[in-house]
C-alpha cells in the first residue's frame, strides 16, 4: 500500500460559507456562522488559504465561481457549506439568506444554488487532484406556507449524489434525513463539533478522517444522526489534509503562534480605555486567537513528545 500522500506539496484552498440569518424564523440557524468561523481558523493552522463568506444571499453560485477562478489544477480544494438546503425533483439546492420570495419548488430552482452545478465549477478547474465538498445541512427547510406542524409532503431532505473522480462528498446526516427540530440544542451541532475536532489530525487520510467524524456523530447521537460519506477518491485515497514530519509540525506551530501573538498584541492596543464603548469585533477576534494558540500549543507539544521522547506520546482530544 502506498504511503500517505504529502498534501503539503500541493496548494491547499478552502471556501467556507456559513448561512444562518434566514428570513423565516423556523429556518434560522444559530450555529452556522460560528461553525464557519471556527472551521476557517482551524484550516488556516494547517496551511489552507481560506476564503470565508457569511450569510451569503443569492450570490452563492457566483461566490463559488469566483473562488474556483483562483484554483490551479493540482490544488487540494475543500468547500464547506453550513446552512439550509432543499431537494427539488432529486436535485439538491443551497438556500441563500435572502429567501423571502421562496414559497414553492420553482422558487428554489430559480433562487437556490444547484449543488451539482456548484461542485462542477470546482471539479472542472481541479481535475488532477483532490476535491472535498461538505454539506452541513441537517434541518428541515420550510417554505412560507409550511411550518414544523405542517412541513409539506415534498420536504424530503437531501438526495444522494453521483461523485466525480477524486472527489469526496460529505453530508452531515443521511440522505432523506432531517434532525428533529425538538432535539436539545446541545445536539444541534454534532457534525460541526466532530468535524472541527478531527480536521487538524496529522497523517490521517481523508476517508479515515471522515470515518472518525461519522462514527463520533453516530455514537453521540445514539444512532439518530448518521452522516453520509460519498467517496470518489481512488488514486489519492491516502491523501491527508495535514501531512508533516514532527519537526515540521513543531516549526510550523511555533511560527504560527508567534504571528498570532503579534496580532494579539496589536488588537490589545485597540481595546477601548475605561469609559469607552466596547469593540465587539476586536473582542471576538481576541477570543478566536486565544483558542487557536491553545490548539496549536497542544499540537506542538504532542509533536515534541513524539520527536524527542522514547516514551509514547500522551493522548489528547485530537486522537
């Protein structure tokens, strides 16, 4: 069996979209923007060039097309959409946040973003290496005349898809499955939780990484949520998102931590003096940086133990 491909020799690009502020109250998603921000930060720590877009309106397909223009054939490409989707006549559509005019299937076809078309924009530009497309869409999407008590007969969940070669598609739940809107809020975000815990694992192949995610979600939901993986990786099935030697991990983490600490110092100077209004954006970014420094420190310390100790490394939540 060939060794894990070193993805560090390929440019890594990611498009992360988080849509949460839908017009109809029942369709709003509390975690979507948070998920997108957290995943973006983590991907940056493993050398992805990340484009993040939040609460995207009807320009979803244009956003993906613009991102695709930056792709060079041979890149490692990841697209993540956290938001609402709806299936119409066997085709999946990502729903924009300006959805007040969506009241029937034809409106979804006119206003929504066809997932197959979006995926083609990526795979057409990157035919010789790995593409990953993640749909974190597990809540029922309601039309204006629908509600939790009257969901509509055609509201069936996502349709499984034909996967192009060297592409991995991941749903956050099974095809034709929804997550119960009455489920506890602590259970609403399981897929993103396990995705973020596993996305930075070093030297784990893409299929094995998603297998860990799927098993974690199934276990924690007690079988109620079963994410669907559609694996089209063949020649590159051993590719890892993060493949580095321990020495490289140590050096990479040290450099990233120093850059983050410098940014933290600059932001601290922007904090208002006593009596001034609080800058919520600066405060939020400071929290993100501290969390990233914590993640990077854990990863660096694990690599140091493996590199310089004859004793087995202690397990962390990454393992």
